[in-house]
């Protein structure tokens, strides 16, 4: 038969996917199946740590027994291509990780892909914050050999991680530990969630940019949301050293402000002082799909009150 009535070839456009209790469990499964003893992993320098959770990106590298190094980022958390190339040129790396922070795609990803090919390294896209951005037509999730997702950060799940392989040759002995979460995932309307998150983000941008303290007391890490991206949160940089006081005050008022990457891992704090300062100043406004937009003005007023508290 010249043309079959239905699709028959299992490998056409197939990207093998594995589901885990967490993204870090999936990352460890990838690393232990791919790395050789002498292989090294290159990570971005903006990596968080907490007493309760450790570091979701760094810990699996250590658990896999790999040596690690870090490359610099710009102040908007986009890849510093010059520093990245210096690191790739000087070291024998097997895996390069790019993080799409807070749901924003790194627009330089095509150039990162070129460097990965030039220096023969595997590119992992950390899409823990960018599940919905990767569904769009932008660059997120389109250039990595491996894509990593943290489902519980984007959906009302207590746990859940996903690894997707665009390079099928990397699939060896990987095994899902939570395959049943796929059914939960497919029970949601991704388009509706994306629209809600984008609307909440843009509503907050309008509200926050209209208060007198904007520009002098705080600024947006990035004020423009591309048409292809769906935010995880709205990151705001607060000038000075009162970020933690403001965070506590707003939460005590009943509004769930968060401070992601509030403490960087010890390995990068002294080596990357500008990123370390940034980590102590950024807080994140929620934009998730549960939000009733009518409550956002009151949240902004709470933020303003604590921003101006002595």
C-alpha cells in the first residue's frame, strides 16, 4: 500500500516522556543514564537553595557524582553568551543546562543551541516554570535534547515531574516512577490556564506601574511579556534591603507573595556578586490560574503599605 489509512510509524515526531514524583528525580534519572564518570555539567549561576528543599537543580548533579561549574547571566537572567562560550571552550562538559526563569523564554536559546553543537554538549532545557510557554510557538522547549518540567509548580498537584527527550538516543534505562500523573495532567485546559496567567500578569503590570513608588523603589525584572510566553510569576526587584520584611508583611495580610531563588547556593555567591544581590532583592507576585483578578488591587495596596513602612 502506497499510503496507509492511518499513522503506523511509532517514531515519527515521537518524544519519549517519563513521569516522576519530582523534576529533580527525573533529572537524576537522566544524568545517571547518560553521564560517564569523567563528564561535567555546566549550570547557570542563578540557582536557589533552601534549608527544607536543598537545590532542585544542583542536588541531582551531586547525586549523580558529576563535577559541576557555572556560567554567568545578565541582570535580566538571560544567558551571557560570552561567558558561556568561555566555559564551554575551557572545559570538557557533557551536559549544559539552560533555565527559563519564571516562565520567560530565553530569547538567545538558538545561539545557545549553536554553542552546544559546536562544543558537542547535550542541552537540557529546565522548563520547571515554563510548561505553558513550551506549548506555544516561541523558543522554549524547542531546542533542547532534553526538557525538564516541574508539574506541581504549574498545576494543583502535590508532586509531579516530567522529562521529555527530543534526542531518542538518550533513552536507555529510564523509568517513570509516577506514570499515573499523566492522566491528571491531560485533564486540564492548557489554553484556558495560559490565558488566565497572562491576564493576571498584565493586570499586575498595569496596577504596579501606576503607583508612585514604581521606578524609584522597585522595578520589574522584565516589563514586557512576549506573545509566546506564559508566566509562572511576576518577578519584581525591590531596591534596598527590605525585600524579606515586605514579603512577610504582605503574606501576613493574606496575600501569597513568594520569593523564589531567595538564597543562592554557596558555590556561586562570592563568584557572581551581581546575581547574588539580585537574589536578595527579587520577590514574585503570583499570577496562577486560581486568582480572582478583583483581589489584585488590594494585594498591590498591601505591597505598597509594606514597601513604605519604616
